[in-house]
């Protein structure tokens, strides 16, 4: 089913084809090589070619990105201000009343993997994301595009910096579809409005990872936008990590939305977890029980500053493959890639994390159908999911029929004995 399955397996096939051709025809060999170059060239982009839409050699994914928290917060404020002024002019009403999105049941998912390398300011992060959405929709025919966790900047949770609370966005009231009401959110947040317009323009479902401020509370949030630009609702990250380099408890309160799903206008039901949520089978099962056709996990994970020899990438992949297999629901994971170096005020290095990328998509059995090659600073993978077929297969296996919720009270405890 993977549209990018060709991307991950085609090179060896092409080499076999070349090696079996008669050696007497140099012209034939040239044509084969030309065809190989055109058809099987991996889709990856360097910073420059991605902005221009031209082909060049891909920039190394591990190129460093250095940032000072205070300086980045200032550039983010400039971006926010820039977005506010052009948004006046009736654009919000047009987005709210628009119904240009597709109601097709066809689901082509795309996962975007972006390095922070070369980003000049906060505007660069937004522009790269919007360009990735455009490419996923227009060149990969995606109907749902998943961007990585907190894509609007570097992963800022490496340390505890009060200045970085300035990155939080007040989203205001967001209606969800649990009551059958599709959220309009008129006069809303400029970042959110920009992403709503992108969803409507490119006719894609767009889950948007954002640092949310609501009064005195702060959340790691995903807002789900339908293909017509209508807000379906939000999910706030439930499991908040706290470790060296991943100090999220300083920035985020535990989410209060519970695990939920979102039904698109095309009838596709999507479940969204955020990064650390992906390690908990209860989250995946909760979304599957509510009818999720696909599980989405925007992510920011990489090296462990306290132990640079620790590589969790294979474990990270396997745990989500297990969610797909146990629930018979495809999984899409989008991770960032490259080294992000946190600087002190004097410009010296304070700490760094190398994000390992490896974004991937599975089928309903947990088998990987598409995986990022980690060979470019921006990479887009995609796959088509037959939700109707998956529903039939899932039902026929009887996994949900034979569940015994009456025996699972232990899951409501911390220690295996005492109910919470």
C-alpha cells in the first residue's frame, strides 16, 4: 500500500535490472541509467533547494543548528506580529464558511521530517512546514499531512528557560465535533489561522502541534484541522516526560482532554498521541476503541544527553509497530532530525540533542510500509491506507469482540493493587 514503498526498495531492484542487461549496448545502458536517475532518485531536499523547489544534493541531515533561547523567542514574537496584520481582511470568515475540502474516503497519509539546520529565525520554521504541506499535497497526493512535534522552532525543552514561555499561543475556545458542531474559532490565533488556510488551500487534514497557553496553564497540544479549514478539536498531551534534555514538565501541564478521536468530513477517524504518549499501549487502545482508522504520533526524540551511547530509535519504532499490530490500526510517526545545540548567553554550548529521524508509516499489522531514509534536511514519506478494508480485517480477527473489560481493573491502579 505504500506510495513510498518504491522509494525504500527500488534501488536494489534497479541495480539487478542493470546487471542483467546485455553489455554490448552502451546506448541501452545509458538509457537505463537515465531512467534509474529520474524514477528512483530519493525525494529529499536541502534547505536551499526546498525553498526554491529546485533539485540539488541533499544537505547532510546531521548539520548542526545552534540557538539561544532568548534570541529565538524574540524572533518568534516577530513572526507572530507579522502574521497578525495580513490576517485582517475577511480571510477568517472565508475559511470558516468554506467547504472546499474533499469528503472522499480515500486516505493518503504523509509524514514530514524536518531538520532545524540552517533556520535563520522562527519564520523559517513556519515556511518550511508550509512548503512541506504543499509538496505532500500536490506531489504525493496526500489527504492528511503529519508534521513533527513542536515544528515551529527547535525542541525548546532541552532546558528550563523562562523566556521560552513567550512561545506559547493562546488558542481561545476551540469547538470539537463531539456534539456535531464544527469549530469556527473566528478571529483566532494567527498561527492557527495560517495553518487552517493551508489545510483549506491544499485540501488536506492537518494536525498542528503547538505550545498552548490557556490562562495560567500551558499544554503540549495538537489542533486537528479538517480539509476545509474547519477546526475539529484539540488533544493535549497526556504523558509528560521529565529527563535530561527532555524537561517538559517545566513547560507543560498534563493534558486534560483525555484520549480522543476526530472524524473528518470524509468519514475517516483519526487518533492523535504526542511523542511520549507513543510509549503507552493504553493510549493507542483507547483511541482504537473509539474507532480510530489511523494513529498519528508527532514526535521529537533523539539522543540522551546524559548517555550519548544510548540509541532508542529501534525500540521507539518497535513500540509503535506493536500498537499497530495489537489494535490492527496503521500508525504514522513524524520525528525531527539533526543536531540542535542549546547555547548559553555568551554563545558557548550548554547542551545538545541529535534527533534521529526515522519517521515511518505502518500497515494494520505493524509492518513498515514507508520509512524516511535520513538523507535530507527535509523528507516526506507517504502511503495509502484502505480504511474500509482495514475495518473488515480488524473485525474479522475478533480482537475487540473478545476483550474482557471486566478483568482490566488493574489498569486503573499505579501499583497493581490500589485503584487511583
